[in-house]
């Protein structure tokens, strides 16, 4: 048990040892039945401690990913493979962890971030739609139009026109 905590490197190991005090609990047992109950209880607490530790790490990871996407959405090179390299994780693991923590697929998050920025630019500027597409990370106008329509239900041009008609 203690070796497991040590090997996984639980960040709150000392606090856990003081709080749970597994050695004293086990040495205080007078019967094998009592010892089994104590071991079961300590193991349960070890598992809970590990899960809490991992949740904190995961939340940090998803926040780092969100910040990275926000800072780099305009790069046409931004994709899951490149982000895997940045975070020293395999792309599939990075993507799975992000989905597990946020409930949203990583590629979906990248696209939504880009489309939200594109909407701001469409509303604020008279820049061409091709230029806006490039500024938010889409080199291909057809891809931009398709993804914009997927999320907004209309093309970027129709979106801009609807803003002008209001």
C-alpha cells in the first residue's frame, strides 16, 4: 500500500500518512478480521487519494490546453498532433484526457474557438472573408465555410449580412 503511494508519487502523501495513519491502525488490531477491515478501509482511502490527485492534474492539463488553444488558434498548424508534441503526450491520450475532463472533443474546442473569433471579426471589420478565415487559422476557405456553417447554421457571408440587417 505504502509502496503504491510512493511509486505513483501522490502529492499529498505526507498529509495522507498523518491523516490515515495506516501503520498504527494495523498494529493496533487484535484479530485478523479486524486487520482485514482496517486494510480494506486504508486501501479505499489510498484509492480516493490517488483519484483526487489525478483530478487535480487533469484539471490543470485541460486548463493548460484551453489557454494554449486561445493563444494559438490563429495558427494554421494548430492540431491535435502538434499539441501532443507541445504537451509531450500522444495525440490520442491528449484528446481522450481533454474529452474526459471537459466533455468536449479537443478538435471541437479548437474549431469553436476559431469560429467565435471569426464571428467577432465578421461583426467588427469589413475585411474579406478569405482574410478572416486565414486570421483564425483556416488556410482553405471551403473548410472555413463548412465548419462555420456547421456551428452557426449559416455561411460566414450570410452571418455578416444578418448583422448588417439588424
